[in-house]
DNA sequence: ACTCTGAGTCGAGACGGA
DNA sequence: TGACTCAGAGT
DNA sequence: TCCGTCC
C-alpha cells in the first residue's frame, strides 16, 4: 500500500524534491529493484487472455519469466546495472495487512468461479487478476533467470524496499526503482518512479530526493517517518479524518506523534486501538536489513547463453531465436557500457561517476519552484557517441 | 474553502510485423 | 494494487 | 502507431 497520499503531498508541499529525468540519464548507473513487485505485475498482465497466462508445454506459468527476461534486457541495453532484491519474511506488524490481502484474494476466487459459471468473460478477466499471488517457485525461477543473465540477486532478510534503501544509503546503487513510496520512509536517498515507461510514452522517470524532501517539508528524518505513519502505512491503522495535509501540519506544530496525540481533540478524532506507532517507527528507522560490508559484492557478468537456452527454451518452450537475439543485445550493450564508462572518465566533469562513497551525485538543477516541469534541463549529454563495432 | 472519505473507474509488459 | 475522479460530509 | 502475440 505504501504511504497514503504521499505522492500528492510532496507534489504540493515539496515540489523541489522531484525531478524529471530522461531514460538515457541512467546509463551506467546501478539501480536497485524490488523483484517481487515486478513479478506480481507480470503475472497480472503478461500474456493474459481471460484467465489464461503464458505457459510452457507442461502447463507451468511463464508470464513472470517472459516479463522479467525482456525487461531486464531493456535495462541492460539502456546501460543500467540492475540488482534485484527479493522479499524476505514480513514483519509481524504487517501480518494483519497481509491477511487482509489474502482474504481479498479468497473473495476474488469465489467471484471468479461465479463469473466462469455465468460465462461472463469480462468478470473472469477482472477477478482472475485479483487472485494473482507470487509463489516461492516464481521467485526461485526468476532468481535462476537473473543469475543466468549475469545480474546480481540479493535476498532481503525482510522487506525488499528496506533492503533497497539500504543499498542506496551504502552507496552501492545510485537509486532504487520502485512505485512504492515507502522506500522514502525507509530513507532511500533517491527513489525513481516510472523508470520503465517507454520513452514514447509521456511520463518521464521521476526522481525523488530524500534530502530535499526533508528540506522542503522542513522536517527532520524522524518527523518525516512520523508523518508517513500518520498518513497511513502498512504497519498501523490510520486515524480517521487525518489525511496527508493535516498530518503534515500537525507534525509541524507538535513535532512528533506523541505531541500530536497529546494535543488531538479525542472527541473529533478516534485513535485506533491498538496504535503501535512506536513499533512502526522502529520498523522504518531500523528495518531488518543487511548492510555495509555484510552485503555480498554485486557483480554484473556476461550472460550464460547456453544456460539461458537450456532453461528458457528447453524447459519453458521459449522461441530460441528470440532468446539468442536478446542475448546479443545484452552483449552489444555491455561493450558500449564499458566504453561509456571510459568516456565519462575522461569526459566533461558534469558526468556523474557512480562509484560508491560519494554522494551528491547530481547537481540539483535550478531549484524549480511551482509545478513547472517545462522539459528536463538536459546537461552534459552522454551516450551520443557514434560508430563502434 | 479546504480536507478527508468512499465508491467508482482504469490500467498496470514488451516485442515485432503490418 | 494505485491513481485518478467525483460525490458528499466534516472541519 | 496500432495490435496481435509471446508460451
């Protein structure tokens, strides 16, 4: 669920923390990705006709592999270095939320049966999407696929978004690509939305900068976490009648959830019972993650062509020439990527180095005030090099 | 006037040939 | 499952 | 760019 209303709040109250970015600007950059979210989306949408999905000869679903394979190829081709982070065990506080989702799936299942019975194709489509669940097998198959592609895979002890944020804090990735705003609550220095939207479509990638979020909202990090909890997060119920706007002004006025609760008119606003906001705060502030030198080294290697053929073609009945062509694209991109890094090394100082340690990667272009947008700044261009081969 | 809610809707991938 | 809209009610 | 297909 993320943080309710946070995107809109930031757009209104902290527009300077968001910056549009072109797809090409991620050339050469390391990007952390929550794998489970992607797998889920692929299962919902890839190759779906009614309640049918893509399957191998033996009837096993392959939608997640189709989606994951070609998306990863796209990322590599764009010169990105993705690291996929897999979800671990959910924290206790999230169990209730997860149970709700599970119940909703149950309901969708019965609706689905009814729709099939009635022969209502539209409803079959609708409800079958809601029954989608990412299984251990989906996850394992995607890990196997990614390893064959030469892309690093990381197992999070708990929340994937928290682990992604930690990678970014440790300087191991430039940013994290997600649609889930609670990564910001976990403190990722940089969050990238709509990274995968094709350039033909309108929405450019949008970067959120954590430091600027705090600066523009004039909050400390602790206060920002409290704000997110009040807005509504996965870990606690929210106070009915308090949305993002009121939450912000309350936190500003009273400094913390404790202060807000002490000052709230309990006749107007009902505090949920229980309201484990302290535990939620702890989960955001000190989530269960692997950090620092405990993190295994992230390595991007050449794809294992024959391994991919064995897996995707022999086991999962993918078309061999499609796979081979895609692998070639990856290899071509690898060549360009190393050349690109070299050029950026000698090139104009504008170009960002993605090595760890340094922060403050992007020169925050002109403090854009109100809405604006008016085309991305587009500074030093990279990737314009020609020839090669 | 502003804010929040709840019900409704929609669309969510990527490729490649026409 | 979110994001966006629109109604309506509360502050 | 649209639209059928990927498995």
